[in-house]
C-alpha cells in the first residue's frame, strides 16, 4: 500500500464549510477508476487548500505519485465544483503541480509488537 499526500490549492483563500472535505473525497470516488488503485482517501480543509491523504494499492508498473496526479487531474477536469474552487493540480494545465509526497518509502508497515508497546 502506498500513501500519498497531496493538496488542492484554492483559487481564492477563504472560509471552509463543514462538508467541504467530504465533498472533495466524494468527487475523488466518483471519478476514480480501477486503474487508479484507490483504496481510501481522507481530506482536511484549510482556508487556502484542501489536504488529501490517498491510500493506493501497490502496483509493479506505476509510480504512486503519478497515479495520484492522474486521478486529481481527471477529477479537476470532470468536476465543476473543483474547477471553481481550486487551481488545476497538474502541470499540463500550465500551473505548478500540487505537492505530491509519498510518506517514508511510500509503503505502509505495521508496527512490530515491540514498537506498538508504550514505554
């Protein structure tokens, strides 16, 4: 499993509304395909951006950053709400790419029993 941190930058910073993060996650799921390997998504809205945590199934032939960028670009193109609120996330739109950062090595690992025990 890969874990990718990404963000959508607002066109105009402003107040967030309570359902904003859920709306973005719903849009991701509405436009995700099996080829995206999306397992889970979390979002947190801020006045200037929405942070996304994308859990992607590991594949031998795809880079998780590329998978996430492809999914976000497709969602932005397809969703009037995302186009209205957020800057395009991919360089093909003439904008700098949204930060996509795999956490640690990009793999999730379970803690060993020794690591999981509080000291």
